[in-house]
């Protein structure tokens, strides 16, 4: 999502100019009783030594740009855009940027007692047994909605199981409305994450550093140029692997296939543009790497449950026609 990477690029350029070591800075976006939302930009890279940190509250962080390695008691995971970083309150963890510089995440924090009550309502145990949820389709509406908020536009909506639910984070809405929208999103994200994480198993034994490096390089290439030719064969050649081994390695480390990752990256970027720009749907479709608008419409409806036009209409606070 190019717009999400802009803030990260600015921070990296400033770090380069000042010659400062890598660091993470957090900006509080919203907060309420038992929950917070922070926009976290990290400028660390391969030359920066990782250090152990600790989750103060229960944490669900949406990766918006960049990639990095996350190590916790649950194992080691490669974090990529669209995935969720999970942390239990009091849990130690470490983030490393061995294969690229910088990342940007939207971090949702939950007070342990509030999260336990929410987990009980959902019918799932509150503790996370895994450290990551991959960038799966079930997360796409919530991820797009969240980053529409920090991008300064209006949030897209998540059809879920109960029909349309538009929620604006900007566009002249009152501070109360914006805060209420963030609170709703924090609850929806936690509930969906609890259900998804409950069905996941711990990661397989650590992949080789060379394999992680190849996949991380591919992920950053897709992030930079989502509209370019990103066929399996060309990505595999760039990674120096056969298509079969590249497919297995990529899916093992990211949790999705290269094709799923490319399409999902394109659709998230398109969803963000639909809520922030007046550009025509056909222009967004072609810019996003889809060969024609009908193919884009089908893929978008499959991912988000509605057409691009209905998505934009609902995001702007209007009733869908």
C-alpha cells in the first residue's frame, strides 16, 4: 500500500540524513476504556542490533509496510504487510530487520482484563498460542479499514455477517464519531483475531537464513511494485529457486501462496485508493495490475464481499444503492 509506505519512507530518509541508529516511534491514534491504537514506525535495519522488549498489554499489530522477523515464546515468524503480530501481556519478544530496513504497523493494545472479557464473549481462550496470523482473506476488510483511518481518509467497511457497517475516521466527522469507529474496529479486530488464531498451529522449525532472505526480498519487491508482472516464474527466477521450491518456501514463511499474496496486496491498495481518491474504478483497476475492470470487480467482490463501487459508497457514509 503505497500511501502507507510514504510515512515510513520519510522516516527512513530522515534517519539517513541524520546518521542516527534505527528506532521505533509511536503516535497514539485513539484510545478508550481498555484499548489503545498506535501508529508505529520503525527505522531499524540489518546494521541495527535487535534487543528484547516486552508487551505491556495484549497486542494485535497490523503490518502495513516493510517486513521483519518476530521472535517470541511462540516461535519465529516472518512478518509481512497484511499480517497480524500477536503478543500476550507480559510476553518478551524481539524484532529483527536482517533482510530489509524499516516497517510500519498499526498496533492495537488491550488491557488484559478487558481482553479476557472479550475472549469470553467470543467463546475462545484469551491467550495467543501463535505469534502471527497470515494475511488471509478474512482480515482484508479490517486491514483496509484500519489503514484508511491512519491515511487520513474514510474507513472502508466490513460486511461481516450483519450487512453493511460503514465507519468514517475523518472526512469532517466529529471526534466522538471517529473515536467510536476506532472502538468498534478494535473490538471487531480482536474478535476476528481470536477466532483465526485459535485455528492456527505453531510455526514449523526455523527456515534457513537464505530462505528467509529470498522471501523477504520478494515480499518487498511485491510491495514496491504490486502492479508489475509478478508471475510465479519470474518471482522464482529472481529468488534463485525453481517455481516448485519457491512456492513451498514462500507459503511456508508467509502463510499464503505467492499468487494469493500478490492479489491481496493489489486489492488492499485498491481499497485504500477507493476511499481516499476520486479516481475512476477502471483507472484504479488498471493501475493495480488487473488486466480489465471485470476481472478486478470479481476479485474485489470475492475479497471484500461487495463491488468496488458499493465499497466506496459505503465508505463515504452513504447508503448503498
